[in-house]
């Protein structure tokens, strides 16, 4: 059974809506912030896998997956304003440095563990910062890159399995880590009063017009085209594989910061966020639907052991390093809860962790809610994505 690209797009949207329905229906999915595309797409991949036992093969044409993926990374780049560094002050730089070190160490641990099991080092990168710090979006993107550059046909499914494991682990451990720190050090439940009530980073959100949407879409498509062109030229002349989504993201960062200086055009955050959510949702669903689950069995045990080591590392790093560097106070304890969320899963997990702890103690840490989402969703990728690209090229 073969489904061409337009049919796959329609199926993906239907599966995404079904995933949203299930997430609202089952509270445990909401609690762990499992993405709707992962829920719906994974169920389809299981059905496809079961059908293979009765010799029914289903083939999805996922050619639309690449432009959707590049659009998502382009929007990440458009959020990468260097002005954000000034807003968070010294504490943001300290936390961001910790995040960058964490991303580096996750790759070191992953590569070391896979070498110990005498497996390909590329597996180690995929169960390092690619899937843990990067989440499902990066897992699918870089998993596809590894499959293109090597003979590891199960790279994508391994990366997604690691991302899912991290997502659940980060949700389970964030709150307990913060509570342990607060009780262990008998912290006063007070917060930094210097953080203003109005978040200067928040853009005016409104229902955009047709023209607003068209202008945002035009900008994103122009950046994508330039990213495709420059990535191909760079790869051709250097012999170093630069994926189109990395090229587009870097161009988007340049465009954003030039616009911050000269104010050439006004970015409509509502339309940009809508395009980001739409492209990520369909791209993730499409990728999850086409997973080959049976290819994971060969590396299941090494993967599980490696991920357990990754979780232990981040636990010790948050408790003994990040907590102390960030002030050894209530704000830093909340930030550690956030670090467990996005360091193993995704930024929504970080926010959910921090919100749960702040609700428990009746005080919102404005500093944590300003710094952690900025670093987890945007700033960490400015180093982590080029680093992962370099390492994959190095070991491929």
C-alpha cells in the first residue's frame, strides 16, 4: 500500500488531531507533556509494524517532511536575538553556560558508552544532546542525517526512543530535585525582586490578518531558499555535510539580529508562532508514522543503559553544580527543576516542572520563568546544533 505525498499530508493532519484528542482525554499524557504528534504518530507506526506480520507493507511518501522541518528550524533562528542575553543579565549567561556544558557532556557520555559496547559512535551522539537536550524535533532531523551519511538504518528510531525516554524522565525528576534542594538546604521561600512584572521579551499577541500571515510566510520561505542554496554550496566546496535546516537556522539568526539593529521590518510573533507549531506538528507526525520499530531491538539494551547514565549525570550536575552556580537559593532550585525538564526532554516539560514546584510553595520565581525557557527553547541550540552537526560529520 503506497500513499503519495498529498495523501500522507492529509493523513498526518488527521493523526495529529487524533493525538491532540488523546492527550486531552488521558491525563497522564498531559502530565508528562508528551507531544501530540508523538502520541498519534507512534500509534500509527505500531499499527504499520503489526500489519507487517501479515505481509501488509505500507509505504508513506514523506517528501514534504523536509520543507516542514526546515521551516521549524528557521523559526528557531528567528527567535535567536542576541538582545535576549542582555535581558537575562549575568544569571542568564551563567545558566546558559551550564546548558552548553551539559550539551557537550551528553555527547561525551553517549559516545563513551557506545564505544564501551563496541557500537558506532554515531549512536552515542543520537542518545546524547541530539535527543535529550534537542527533543523529538532534533532527534528526527539528526537521525535522518545519520541515516544519509552512514549505513545505520535504525538511527532515527533510536534517536526518537531516546527522546521519549528523556521526556518522561525529565518530567518525573524535575519536581523531586527542586523539593530535595529546598528541604536539604532549608531555603527561604523568597525570589529575586529585581525581575520586572512585565516580561520585555513578550510580543504583542493578536489575531493576525491575511497580509500579516503572508508577509511572515514570505520571509520564512526566502530564508529557507537561501539556506538550501548556501548549505549545498558549503557542502560542495568543503566536503562537510551541512544540512539545509542548519543553514536556514543560521541565516535566520543573522536576519533577526540585523533587523534588531536596523528595524527593517516588524516581525509578527503570532503568525511566526503559528507557522512554527503547524510545521513542527505535521513534520513530527509524518516522521513518527514512518518509524520502523523492529529496527530498535539490536541496540535496545545499550541504549537503555546509556540513557540511565545520562539521567544520573544530569541529576548530579543539577544538584551539585547548577544549583550552586545559580545562587544556591529558591530561584536556583526552581531553575534546576527546569533544567531536568529541558535537559532530558523539552521546554514545555521544564515549564511544567517549574510551575508544579512554584504552585507547591506558593511563590512564582520570575527569574526562573524568564531564563529557563529562553535558554532551553532558543539559546542552547545556537551552540548545540552546530556542535551536533560537526560531530556527526566527524564520526561519519
